[in-house]
């Protein structure tokens, strides 16, 4: 009877480990996850090839400037998100004061 008390939990633990291992293996091998990740370079405008023409150079500079503006806007949005999260975390950490309401 003592063997059953030891064997049953060990078998259950092994089964749980095997099931989680199979799930992890399936998650790793289920196709390419890069399609789920948004690529910033797809939003950026392509820089035209240089030809030596002044108009093409100015167009390339303006395109580069537009790309930089896109990146700066994304950075600003990230900063705003981090700031909002930080403020919410700080508010969450404060204790309840019944005299404030």
C-alpha cells in the first residue's frame, strides 16, 4: 500500500510534465510568429535610388525626414504609454484614505 502512495503522485507529476512539454513543443513549432509582430519598417516610406539629380536628392531628404517623423511619433506614443502605466502603478500602490472622499 505504501508503494501506491508514492507511485500515484509521481505518475501524476510525470503526466503533467509531459502534457506541458507537448504544449510547449507545439507552441514553438506552430508556424512563424513574425507575422503577428508588427514591423515598423513596413510603415516607413522607401528611399528612392540616388541619381545625382538635385530633385531626387531633395526627395530623398524629405522621405528620410518623413521616416524620422514616423519614428519620433512612435517613440512619443511609447513614452506616453509608459508614463500612464507608471502613474497607474503609483496610484495603485497608495493606501486607501477614507478622509479623501
